[in-house]
C-alpha cells in the first residue's frame, strides 16, 4: 500500500495553480495573436505553440476558438471595469473616471489593439463576437448616460442635456482616439486629447 505523504488538498491546489497559469499564458498569447492577425487570421494551433502546449492541451482550457475569444473579450472588460469603477464616480464625475480609464489603457497596448481589431471584424454579420460587441456598446452607452442623468438630478448638469447622445459621442471619441493612438502613438497623446475633449464637454453641459 502506498501512503500519500502530500497534505490533503495540496495536490489539487497545485494543479489548479498550474491550470490558472496556463490559462493566463494562453490568454496573453491570444491577445497578441488577435491583435496581429484578427480572429479569422489566427489558429488555435499557433496560439498553443506560442505557450508550449499541444492543441489538445489548449482545448482542455478553452474547448473552442469561440470560447477563447469570449475569454479575451471578458478579460478586457474585467480590466476596464476594475479601473472604471474603482472610484465609484457618479454624475459629472463619470468624466473623470473615463479620463483615468483612457490613461490606464495606454499601458495595455496589446489588449487595446486586439479589442480594436476584433471590434472592426465584428461588424461582419456572422462574426462570433458581433453579439458581444453590440451588447457591450449598448451597456456602456446606457451606463454613461445613466450617470449623466444623475448629474442632472443633482443639479450638476443642464437639464436639457441629451445624455443618450453624449454617451454615444463619448464612446466614439474614446474608440477613435484609441485607433489613432495605435497607428501613431508618438504623435497622438491619447490621454491629453481626451482630457481636452472632456474639459470642453464639461463647459458645455455644466449647469
């Protein structure tokens, strides 16, 4: 009879830690692959090779390419949400929180690049991320508009402000600056340009 001298539960914990580390390596490689070649242009075999796994090993963590894509997109949202909600900004202070988010994204070039590539690809009707991006943009616009309406309720923002339209404008400004920054980061100071925009916006909507 062989007696297991490993403390109870420690082996599963080690396996779990190894599994989590493998998932993180796969996600990192997928972010880079999607950023370079898009979803359609990269293969699971290539991503697996990048992290020293067989394709079967990768499929153990992400059973399909669509599952891996969803995990990459969810990771982007997790990072944004953590930063965006950190200060609990409400009302007109949502603009300050967004300024911090834009600044934070300058440290996440690969993630921003993959997000931008995938967002462009998702405009195709049958792209697997189309529904995700539609839902995300709807949720972000709704959330920003809701915070601006709180600003109206607090007397911070003019009551005739079209919060829905401004929310769409803010999202478009962020995405447009991200694209220009990715193409020419030496010329495009994304955080400074966005702060200039929000400064003008504050002046326009502040009560």
